[in-house]
C-alpha cells in the first residue's frame, strides 16, 4: 500500500527553496511518478519544475506528458513526449522515464507501455542546478496542477534502460501496481534519488531522498484513492475498424463441453449485431458471444466440428443488455455433458437472465482443424464488429464454474457490483489461467494475460474515458456561434417556489468578459437564469412575478478560457434565507446575496427554457457543459454529505447521478438532468421534458 496526496490546483504546491542537495549537472536521469489527472485539460500543468523551466515534467497544453531539459546556455537538449493524450480521469497513471544523452538513449513509459516521441536528445549536460525546484507549480507558482500524486522519484545522474522489462519492474509490477522503492528510494539502483516523496498529507513535503526537504504552500489532503487501490482498464472499440484477431487456435485449447466467460461492457450501438468473442473455422462460427441488433439480446452459442449448433443461451433485453452510458457485467458458464440445462447459467449485473435451450451432449469445437481463428469484437463478417467499451474479458474453454452459487459469481463481480480481482493471469477464480484474459489498456489490449497466446490489434482501439470502477461525466461542446438548446415551453411539472438546487460542470473555451446565459427561462421576463457574467463570475438569479429580484447569488471565482473545468453547485431556500454556492467543492458565495422570502416565478407565462444561450439563441456559450442538474427543492450543500451527491469529496471528480438523475434525491427524478451521452444531450433525462 502506498500513500497518495491531493493537490487542489489553486494554492497547493511544494518548493525546495534552493538547489537539490548533492546534485550536479549531467547527462542522465530517471523519473517515476504515479499521477491522477483531476482537471485542467488542454492547459499546461507542472508536475516537477526547475527554476526558469530549465527542466520539467509536465502534462502539456496538448494533453501529452512531456519531459524537457536545457543546458546552462538555454539550449534544448532533452525533449520526450507521449504520443497519446491524457485527460482528466479517476484512473492513476504511472509515468516512467530515463535518459542518457551521451548515448542518445531516451525512454518513456505510461502504465508500463512504451509511449514516446523523442524530439531532442543532444549530448550535453542538463542544467540541474538552477536553484529553485517545485512540485505541482512552476517557478512563478502559476501553472498549479489539480492532481493526485504518489511516489514521486527523481534521480538526476542515474540511468536505467527501461526497454528492459526487469528494470521497469523495479518501479511497477506486471499487474500495473506500485512496488516498494525502499525507505530512501534506493532499491531500484542502490543509490538514493535526489527526490523521493512517499508520504501522506502530513509529510509529503519530507524528502526521503538525498536532495533535502520541501516547503508546503497550501494544505494537502490525502487523495481519495491510491495507485495501489484496485483498478481496471477499459478499451473502446469503434464498431468499424477496431478488433483483435488470434490468427489461429488459442494455445492449449481443445474441444470440450464446458466453458466460462466474464466481461464488463458499455455498449454504444444497436444498429448491427455487436460481436464480443468468436471462434471460427473458415467462415463458420464454432463459438459465438455477442449482442443482437434490434432485439438487444446477448446470445452465446456453441457448435460442434460439423458446424451443428449444440448449445445456446440467451439474455433478452432486460437488466442492462442494450446500449447504455452505464457499465454492465455479463458472466456465463456451461457444461453440456448432462444433455440438459441444469449446468447452463447466464447472469447480467448479478441477476440470472438465462433463456435456456436444451443442449446436445457433444463437444464444442473450440479448436477447429481447418482455418481456425479467434476474434475479439468481430466475427467472420466485418459488419458485426462491436461498438462500445470492453473491460476484463475472461474466457475459459473447458472450465466450468457453477455460477448458480453466489460465492462463485463473486469471484468475477463483487457483492458491491464491482470488478473482482482475477489475478495477474486470470487464474484466481479457478486456480487455472483462462485461455483469454485481457486486463490491459488499449496500447496493450492484444497482450493476452491468459494462456492462449497473444492477439493482433487491428484498427486503433482507444482507452475508454470511463471504466467499471470510475464514472465519466460525458461533456457536450457549445461553439459560441450556432449551438444552443431550447425547450419551447416550461419544464413539465415545474411550479413557482422558493427553493432549488443546481449542479453542473463548466469549461469556458472563449468569450472572456462577455455575458453568457448558461441556463435561462424567458417569458414575460427572464425570471430564472444562470449566467457567466461579463466580469467572468457565475451568477444565479431569480425574479418573482412582479419581476423583482429575490434571488441573487454570485461567485467569488472567475471563469475564463484559461480556467479549465469547474464544478458549480448552488442551493437556496428563500423561506429560511438559506443560500450556498460552491465552486470545486469550496464555498464561493460573494458577500451580500439576495435571498428574499418570496416565490421565484419559475413557471412564467410563455416560458421558454434555454441551455448554452437563451431560448432564442442570444448570449451563447463558447465552452462545454456536463451533467447539468436542476430541481426546485433545497439540499443543504453546506454539509459535505450533500455535496458528495454531486462531486467526489476527495478527487473532486464527477460522481454518478443515476440513469435519470435520481440519486441526489434518494430516488426522485429531478426536473432537469442533461448528461451521460453527448450525442443525445438534448434528451432530458429528468422529468421536465426534452430540448431541441
């Protein structure tokens, strides 16, 4: 178990106050850090920074991770960058880099996968002795980083070749988890690094390495998660070009009458059949696992060596089989040697959904003799690729797990509905590695941790922005020119009242100093609205039927194109004079709000609600919104437990609000909830009716 701390991106950073003790300029170095990117996409954010920018590790404005270093004459010697981009996510990343400029050698790995473009590797001495060193800010303490950080290690003057797997294992194990670096960080090389920060919130600034302690500005908190917490990867397949292929039989697999499969899925398409796993002989399937178009069922079928169907089980469109913004879990097992259905099981999200068919007591041809192949997210026909995300795909032909026993089901899906640890090779559930176990990120998704051999990656699968463990609030982009939403009437069921709660995520991409109507209701007047004002603050404004302002709450914070993502949470009860406004979980209500005991004219005559602009297209937003939620009821968000319904109190990441936004209201659907799927963002998931 390792510690991890949370930097807030506003005031928190560490400063050395001078050079690192004992460090000299040189041509070599090693960097290792576990980082959780919490916000501020598309802006440069520093992880480690030397005076004047002569050396730094950063997540750059293009969302790529970069290491850059200069000599004392300001000549660029070292620049390595990731190919992939890395956005805010609840998932921990491991950054591992090393360089030897005398040999022209550079390495950069993210979560144990090589991800590097070398722009510069010039033989010369890097200026490691400029004076000040900072963590989570530059030398002007400007580009602070909202992030979780753990196990920061920096060893100027040392080098390990990270193309050698054994050297990477000194920092990250084969399962993608942290390893012990020793009390002073000396275990990987035998020499303590200049910087090794293994502490928690109370002592993260205490350098266990040789370079001297740092001084903390701000107040760190322990991160809500750590890199050693359970985690899973998830990969998006585009439904057009992305799939995996074995190119032959799975190693060690023979025909048999039994099998077990488990996987997490988030479907994105119902236009065509969506295949998950297929074993084929030429153009004929021997095993089929996939979703049907239209009827939305999950079907599993086996075939003998003649191509005759000897086994089928189906889950109809109940309990989360269809396309969804949510993650779901499927697991099935079968042993058809009985010639009946007693040993055939299919569960969706822990609930039995099996529609059973009497099997034939014969072997399923898992290892065809003629033109064999195994496909993931494709079958023989290219029109049945899978569109959506897949995680933790496990397939064990020849192994039967009695899933009617709850303890066995919990070997794959915990009692809390989360992914269970299957072990590095997937052997934990049965003691034997399955033929297929795919636990990796997109870059290594074809690397089979099971026993059946690797698969080739076709197309360009991508890391999913969410996983079965982590929620992603899918944003929608407003262009500031033509895009906005209009309701064309009142929110269904809305009545005048004195209370309300509002939550949304916002990112400004332009229009600094210009009034923007984020949410508004226009009739005989604009009686309720949420603005980003011309002074760049956020304002919640409500009027009564006489068009007198009775609600006016303004943020102390400013929101511009350089601010990144912000969470806005407001609540009011005019009957009691209560009103709160929080930005990124910090109280941000400006002095002297208006909270007059009267009814807000929510249901104004000739009402027309607008989002991202007025209902007629005025004052449009150039930026993005996510999870816009409103209901005319008061939640006391001065209480952390109430705020936790909308924003994680540790990571400050979005939390699930429910398929219809019902979770904050203990099962009651709000009037307005726009989110979860950017392509259908105008479809109000709340009860108040959709927008155009």
